[in-house]
C-alpha cells in the first residue's frame, strides 16, 4: 500500500486549494490527490451545457494566490483552463491520480486506509474535497409516461454531445442553470419553451465591470445582509430595477433564500423577448409522444427536453466511513466549524458558501487545516477528533436540493457560520486551535 501523510480526495477547486496550502505551509509533507474523473476541475470539468459560466464574480471566485485576469463572469471552459493552469503552475497536477474512485475510508490503529477501485492507500490524515452534489444521480423528476416520449431527454449534468441546432427545445427549471443556458440555446434552437414551476430571483451583471477582490467581497456581503435585514424593501428594490418582473414571475421565496441567478449583460431578458421563446409558469403533468403535457392540459411540443432541474446534495462523495470498524452515519454527527465531524479523527472536509464565493471558503478552511496540522506537529500529537456538541443543524438555505437530503447532513453543528465569510475569516485565522471542542491526543 502506498503511504502518504495526507490523502486528498477530489481535484476541483477545494482539492487544488488544499494542495496549494499544504505545499506552501509544509514543503516536506507528502500527499496524493485521488480523483475519480479523467481530468481535474470537478464541476468545471463535468458541466458542459451551452452557456455554462460562473454566477459569482471571478475576483472572489478566483484563487487569491493566482488571481483571475479575465472578465468578471467566467465561462465554463475558461474556468476549467484556469484551474488546470493553476495546478501546473504550482506543481500540483503531478500529484493527482486520475480515474481512481474512492470507495471507503477506514480508521484503525491511528491511521486511515483509503480503498479505491484501483489500489489502497495509508495516510495519517484525510481531506475530503468531493464537492456538494451527487455526481452520478442529479435531480431528475419523474413524470408519467416517459416511455411514450419520442424525443431526447438530457440532464444538464450529463450533457455529453447533445445538439440543440434547429430543434424544438423545452427547458424544465428556473434556477441559475436555466437562466445561464437559455440565451445560448436560443441562438441554436428553432424554438425554446421554458417550463417553470416557480420563478427564481434573477439579477443582471455588467460584463464590462472591473473591480477588486476586496471591493467585491464587501459589496456582495453588504448586499446579502441588507437583503436579509430588510426583506420586503429589498425585494421591492429588485423588482423596481428590472422591467422583467410582473405578477406572474415574482418568486414566492425571499431574495437570497437561494443563490440568485445571474443574467450577463441582460442576455436572459433579451432572449425572452425574441419570438423564438415562450415561458410557461406551470407544473408538468406527464410525457406525451410529441412533448410534455402541463397541469393546465396544454401540450408543449418538443424534440429535445433539457432537465435544468438541479442537483442532489451529497456530502463526502457518498464514500463509506468506518472508525474502529464501526460504520459512521454522518446524520448522527456534529459538524465542527463546517470542516470536521464529531467522532471522526484526523478527517477534514470542505464545503462552500451559497451567498459568496466557494473558493473563498476553501481558502480559509485550508488555512485552518494547516494551523491544526502545525499545532499537532509542534505538540507532537497524533489525533484530533471533534466532540459531539453544538446546536441542532439548520440548513443555510431552504433550497429544495438541500431539504431533500437533510437526513444525510450532520444533525448538529458547532460554530459553523455558513453564511458569513467575514466572521469565519476572522475566527478561522485568530481563534485557538485547541478550543476544548476538538479532542487532541
Ligand atoms: C453550473 C454551476 C455553476 C456554479 N457557479 C458557481 C459560482 O459562480 N460561484 C460559486 O461559488 N459556486 C458555484 N458553483 C458551485 C461549485 O460546485 C463550486 O463553486 C465548486 O466548483 C465546487 O468545488 P469542489 O472542489 O468543492 O467540488 P467539485 O467541483 O464538485 O469537485 C469534486 C471532485 O471530487 C471528485 N470525487 C467525488 N467523489 C469522489 C470519489 N469517491 N473518489 C474520487 N474522486 C471523487 C469529483 O470527481 C470531482 O472532481 C457552481 C456549480 C455549478 C454546477
């Protein structure tokens, strides 16, 4: 079995950030990144649907240690290239083992054994960078009569080589993905029908805007807290800013209950005005041979149906975890600072923000992991294990994909301020590592 001090699982933004800080803080440390896919980038390697791009500004979504120098909103393929360039620039790519899927972690005798579909590894620590969603099974609503439908059905997570050219396309969904892909699909398709059960908040980003990381950090967070403190007036302000909103498409949920979708240089609003596009605010009833039947009885004829219906949330890549031969149920754990789990020694995991850049949290968590390892090295300690303490867990957002998977998340959380980057920045950097909640041995 190959032996490394740290095993990192996943080579998306979280995996690359983790590797960067480990290398910087511990030049002699040995680590390996294990990646199930054939290339790095995670989300940005997988998502290939037309128009795929960031919703967050790239000033904060790019790495602080390798600033992004492109436009404010990054296109999917450019983000993928940027991640690869970063991995090459910092000699991280050579430490990634591709096409290797981790199946289980087992802690015994003060070490981890990571089992994969290729070979097994021994390590002192695990850092799980497996993202937040199920890579295999996205959210795919089932409607009656799917066998009848003669057209093609594709989910945005599994785009493959799907073509929209000259097709009658139906897009089911109203979130960020539907909003970013619509303008790109409209350019190719003969006709596009958007089927939206419930409208989403959509705001515009000026593609020419230039800014700085610091400015964008404060601007985004002030906007977020303003919208949470003065919910009604903030909603009114957004509605008055965009002629798009009318009595049929004002969302029923509060602004920032979910990440708002972003239109770039009004591209979504412009696409809606073309005579190729129509919008149905209706639920789907069933499939028909030639299309989709809505609950009001109307049939939308389409030869391609795009499911922009989102993801299924999943923590820790669905990997089985055993501690001293006992299988861990994550639902019975407490989430320590959103980066460790009670009862699981020497095990860290990343998750990001919904109201701010994912990368920003990966960086502060990675720095906290480095501080923890440095503390343990200095004191000659072998294990760090959080205790089962904290409050009953509350989801950071009431998005359906989180609520659907709530029983797979920890039932308690301790000092996890999952909507407050500035607070976490200060806490992670300046509070004591041995805070009485993590058991160091
Ligand atoms: C279309 C889209 C747009 C987005 N836009 C934004 C945005 O603008 N701003 C923002 O903050 N966030 C955005 N997000 C959220 C996005 O997921 C995160 O920003 C970020 O890319 C997640 O990085 P990650 O490294 O944590 O996880 P991922 O990118 O999901 O990478 C996880 C990696 O782990 C690997 N893995 C998983 N399980 C295993 C296993 N068992 N064995 C081996 N490898 C495994 C996967 O193959 C994958 O490569 C967007 C998401 C999508 C889908």
